């Protein structure tokens, strides 16, 4: 049995589509809270036209190991371990929401760690600051849902509807479900969560938070936010510029917290342009 020291995150590699693309820095993509690498397959496939792309499941998400601890240091150390496992000395890094915080904390910690891993950084719809505990209701609803007793996702949706009004949020959470294994007699055991919701709930205060001790990241950085999102505010621009002095901020109209899905073409264009070396 593997220990936390040896476990590697679940990942998928999209090789660069041409020999020239294979020579570029790989792009590693980090998903958000309760997400998985599946949320990024479409963008990863498109972006791999000019570079290798690696998508992964962060700890306690998707098919990655369920491990005690949800601090940002623990999460970015998992990513560093994966890069070492894949023999990748330097890479571009993209993170969305919680994954964006993982990416920012890793970038800001590089000098302290004596590392120079990140070439360019993309942060999607999250700022380097603590956030209100917006997900408490969702966590309570998920923890209290007896998913093992339900026979269909519709039944689970009906149950979650009592606590979670937003149909999009419910659908996102239901994607975290998988069928439980059948009993030896062939009877169903309902569903179970892919994510370790108990461990995520224990670490939620750390996930909502953000700490920095005056570090800065001096490489090129792109922040992408959704015009209708509540996660990025104009007031955040000051702290972004202080911590990421070589940053630019691009706003995607007609999108909120999921610009990579809601305005996929514009999002792809912003990332591809930023990551493509000038000729």
C-alpha cells in the first residue's frame, strides 16, 4: 500500500501535436474546489496544439489519493512531486479558483523553496486573498446527503434542491458522484462521492484563506476573470500587482466563475496567445 510520501496525483498527458510543440514548456492545469481534471479536457486538447498539456486531480478530488490535509502547501507539494515524477524541470502553470490559489501559493513560495519551476502563470477567476465561507451550505448539504440510498442522480438532485437553489451548482456537485460497487447478490449500493468530502470539509477554512509573507512572483502572469463573477473585484487589482508585478488582467464578458466553459473560444485565445513564445 502506498503512503502519502509516495502517492502520485492522478493525471493525463496531452502530448504536443507537432515536434515543435513538444519542445515547448508543458502546461500543467489545476482545477477548482470539487472539480476534477475532467473539467479541463476540452481546453487541454485545444491547447496541446502548441505545447504538451498535463491535467490532474488534486488531492482528495477525482481519482487522486484521499490524503489527510488540505493546506495549499500540501497541495502544491503534490504538484511539485508529480512534476519530479514526470521529469519536468520547468513548466507553465494554470489554476482555476482553488487551483488558482494552489498555483499562486506555489509561485510565491518558489524563492523560499529555492526552486525555479514556473515559467508563466495563468490564474483563473480568483484573487490572492481570503474569501467568505461561501461553500458552507453546499458542504453541509453534501455531507448530509445519504447518496448511498438513492437509485438515480435525479433523486439526489431533488434532495440537494432542498438546500442548494442553484441548478448549475447542483449539477456540478452531482458530477462528483460515481456508482457504488454492487453487493455480491447484484443489488446496488447507490452512489458515493469521488471527492473526499469529509477531508475537504475539515480543510475548508484553509481553502477559503490565503496567506503571504511579502513574497512576489517576478515572471509573466495572466489573470483571467469573468465579467459577472463575484470572485474578482476591482479592489483586488492592487494586491495582484503587488504580489505579481508582471501581471496583466483580462476580463471575459458574458461569463462568471467558469470562463473556460462559458466563453471557451475567447478563453482559449487568451491562454494560447499568452503562452505562445514571440517569434
